[in-house]
């Protein structure tokens, strides 16, 4: 019961942060870029320097955690890119509609 307000604050912060990333195009693209760079670095380090630590036979937990995090970052960037594409199409459609209306009035 005592940590419910703290948990609620974390959830509220996460929701507001996600809304901020989704609504602002430059922030959305910055997050996509950062997520892809981190995923590529994880891919590089996971297949080279960290390979002994991430051996699936010796350290299955680390292996799963590392590659799930890498996949999560990649999927996040992909979903943000799809959302950005849909937002651009919507903005384009709205702009075309207002331009047509303006040309029809004149």
C-alpha cells in the first residue's frame, strides 16, 4: 500500500514521456535514431567482444536478456518509423485537402 503512489508516479511519468515522444516529430525521429544506433552497437559488441559472456550454453540468462533487449530496441525503432510514416501521410492528406479547398474558393 505504501509504494502504490510511487508506482503510480512511475506509470504516469512513462505515459507522459511516451506521449511526448509520439507527438513531437523531431523527438520521435531522435528516439528512432538513438534506438537504432544502440541496437547496432549491441549487435556489434554482442557478436565480437561480448561473445564469451553471451554464450547460450554457459550463460543462457545473459544471452536471452541481451538479445531480447537488442530486439526490443529494433522493434521500437521500427514501430516509431511506421507511426512516423502514417503521421506524414495524414499531414500530407490534410495539406492537400486544404490546398484543394483554397484553390476551389479562388
